[in-house]
């Protein structure tokens, strides 16, 4: 028996014990119809490796979902859809079954607009990994951004971060000129002087810092940066057992990371193109515990308030009805 085989036996036993002794005090699983539908031929799961999605990288590298669902001759595909709105559009169209690493903002916006999705776990929480960057030496604090351009992705955790930072410093959204850009474009605009600040996270933030950018603030104390795992509602209704197995595989990957952390970080560095030392530096910023805690629900409610207050959402939804914990 080689090292990898022994490692996976340890992971399997750890996960088995987790499910044997879990359940006390956990939230009830919402009622679903009996799984009478035949298994699908294909399961589509988003593959999002940034900012530093170590579990997804390990799941892909180790072919964990393929091994699990291959038992039933189900093919697994991993479309690389990284933008939250595009993920939920694909979910609504039936082109995706699981959005694995979806921003809480995107999940709420989609659900409020009629997309049938259920949050089945928390993917990560990483407030310190989401940052506001500046380069100009004259900009040392958030208040120095008054009247200046700030670039970042609109309607996201990062957008929520800058508005929370403004409010904390007695400023209003109109005190800055917000320019909607994706992360690489935001960093490029900052470095060429087109904007005074950029919203960033993960590898993009590391690269910008190496090129001379500085952190004005992280999300600590401002946002929890809650990323979720969601499933298409119809898929959960028809295939609850497959959804449970999905979450069991996810749990197994987390156990693998604990047991083989150096190897997991090396694989992450290779996949993201980041130096290994940068990955080691960033990893402790992430909480990958998938359990949905009351504090997570509270944070999602605060996120919904942010969307309402800033005109990105017209009506509220009941956050608890989005939650479908799998046990």
C-alpha cells in the first residue's frame, strides 16, 4: 500500500466518523420529494480557483467528484464560470447544477430575481483576503479617496467592502466615483494611474502589492466575505442523495487538506501561478468550514440590506428560505 492509498483511507475513516456523529443540534433538512427521477448523465459543477479556493483545486486535481459519481456512470464537467451573475444565469438555464464558490451577493440577487437555487453550505469566509488598494503616496486612508475614482466589480463583496469602509469613515457612496471593472482590469487601472484605488482579492491583490500597491483596508470588521455553495433547486428536489454525496466529497477534500497541507498548498501554487510562499501566507486568511452558522445567515441578511440600500435590489427575500443544509 503506497502513501496516497494510506492517506485516502485516513480521509475516508475521518469523514465516516464525521457523518456518524453529526446531526445533534443541526438544522433540519427541508422536506424534499422522493428521489424518483433517474440519475442525470452529466453533473455540471463550476470550477473557480481564485482568489484561493484550495478545496476546489484539490477536488479537481484528485478527481474526487469523478471518482464518486463515476460509480453511477455519471460524467462530471467543470465549466470555468468565475463571474457570479454568469454562474446564476447558467444555473437558471439548467446548464449548471452546482455553483461551487458563489458570492453571497450574487446568490441573493439571483434568488430575488426568481432563480431557483438553494444554499447548501458555506464555501469560505475570508474578510482579511478582500482589500482596497492604493498606489499614490498621497492616498494613505479611505478619506483620501473623496472625489476620486475607485475601480472594482459592482454588486459584489468587494463593492460592499468599499461602501462599508466609506460609511465607517463618515462618507457616502457619492463621495467617490465608482468604476465597475473585473479584478485584473481594476489592478491594471490602479497601476497605470487611471484610478486612485482598486478593489482586489487573492492573487490579483498579491501581484498588485508586489508591483507597488498598498492596502488601505481589508474587510476585517466590515464584511465577512461569505462565499457559498449553491445547487439548482430542481436538482436538489429530484436528486437529494446526489447532493448529499456532493457535500460528502467536499468534506473529504477538507480532510485531505488537513492531512496533507504541504501537498495541497503546493498544488494550489502550481494551479494559480502564485509563489508557494504567497499561498502559505494567504491560506490562514480563509475559513473553509462548510457548516452554515447563525452568524452566516446574519451576514447574508446584512448583505441583502447593502444591496437594497444601494439600489441593486428592489425587494427583500427571506434568507432562511434560501438555506437547505445537507446532513
